[in-house]
C-alpha cells in the first residue's frame, strides 16, 4: 500500500477537524422551538430518502391497485356494453311497438268513424322482389270475405286494389304500378280523368284538357266511375302541371296521399258504399240552404193552421143557403105570421142540414117566441 503524501494528510486532518468543530457547534446551537441544529440537519438529510421510499411504495401500490381495478373495470365495461346492446334492441322493439300501436289506433279510429262502411283491417306480410312491379301481400283472403278488385285504402288515402285472392292471403296491386289505375277527379274543377301508375313515386293524371285550370297543391279524389272505390276518397295532390302545346291534354303529376313505399297495415273495402263523413263535408258548403228548411216548416204550421180557418169558413158557406130562412124572417110584419108556418114547413128541408148547423135551431125556436 502506497503511503499517503504528507500534504494530503494535513488537508484530511484539517477537514476532519473542521467537520468535528462544525458538528460540535451544531450540537450546541439551538434553533426555534429548542431544536438542535444537528437534528435539523439529520432530518433534512434523511427526509429525501424517506420521501423517495414512500413514493416508491405508493407507486408500486397504486400500480397494483390500478392493474387489479383495470381488470375489474374491463370486465364491468364488457358487461355494460352487453347490457347497452340489449337495451338498444329492447328500445328499438318498444319504439316499433309504439309506432305500431299508433298506426293501429289511427286505423281503428278511422274505421269507427266510418262504421257505416264495411272495412276489414289487414297486415302487409310481403312484397314482390321485382323492382318494376309494385305489389304487396296481405294476410287476408277468401276466408275473410276478400274478393278480386276490392279497394285497398289507408286513413291517408287510396292504396290500390286486390289483384289475386287466395284462401288466407291476397295480392294487392299498388297505385304506383304501371298496370294500375283509378278513376279520379280534381277537387276544384271536378274535371275527371284516370290516375295511372308510372312505376315511380309520382302518379299521372291523364285526359285533362289544356283549358282546365289546374294548380299545384290541388287535391285529386276518386270519382267512383271505376266501380272499385267510392266517390271522394283522397288519391293524391297535384305537384306538377305541364300544358301540352302539341296535344289537347295536360301532363299532370300527382303525389300519392298514402305512403305506398312504407305500408304495414291497410283497410280492405268490402263494399262500395260512400263515406258519409266525406258527403257531409261535401254538403257543408250547402249549409245556408239547410236553415231555409225550418222556414217552410214554420209556414207549414201556419198553413196547417189555415185549413181549420177555411173549414170554419166553409161551414158558414154551407149554411148560406139555410140563412135565407132566418133572413126571410119576414116575421117583422106581425100579420104575416100565419104564412110563416108554411115557410117553416118548407124549412124542415133545411132542418136536415140543421144537424150540422146547430145555431139555426135556436133561431127557429126564437121565431115563435117573438110573436
């Protein structure tokens, strides 16, 4: 081992002496609250180690807890996701049932409102896959009284007609099909023409002359001339009008009143009886004429009162021939009283008429009393 140089030894001894002296001073010096300086130094030198150890322990503990909690949280998250998916499906089912309940309530209310018309509710259970053919299948057939060419409607308007009937199902041809059509008329001008399908969402109203005024937004109603639908059922609304300068008829496009691409429930018209509510609404414009009817009734009562007056007038008229007898009361000359019995003898003939003319019997009785 090499010997330490003397110069370094002296420096070491000096440093040790200084440290010892500072240590002794730290032991002797007191700070606030009678705490020795050496104690303060010791705590300050050890506290970083304690803080570091505590931080390490807390970090490890937190990491472990977070790992365990994260594991449980993942499980809970998976469970919540499953429950959320179930609730979404349940919510969709409830919304679908609520919408179905609203549609059925609307359908039932419409049928109850027009109880005089025989209608049969049906559910749409299928549709044709051919995009060029617009037909649906309903769950009513011959066993339910459905026949070919019966009208199909919704509370909103006309849907189509029955094309083919089977025991438990029926095939319905929609208005939008190219082979479909319905007799119609314009609400304002009452001009009639067939509404035919175009294979597209809009329908076509044909054979309306260029001189007929047609405005977009005008209602198109059934005319009842097709022997399928009763009169004045909504078919659609005019959306476009194009006069044809080369031909005599206009090109009119109609938007269907019923939602043909979203049918779920429909009504089958078992008869062609007209809807009274429609007829009442149509005759509501003639309401001023209705109050005029009581006036004739009042006059009729007056007229009924007049006949008794005329009858009472007729009775004296019938008695006029008898009144000459009292009028001949030449009883005024008292001398002519003897001939009066002869006149009274002639009066028995009117006495037969005196049965209805009770007033004259007392008059004849009074004649003899006067003399």
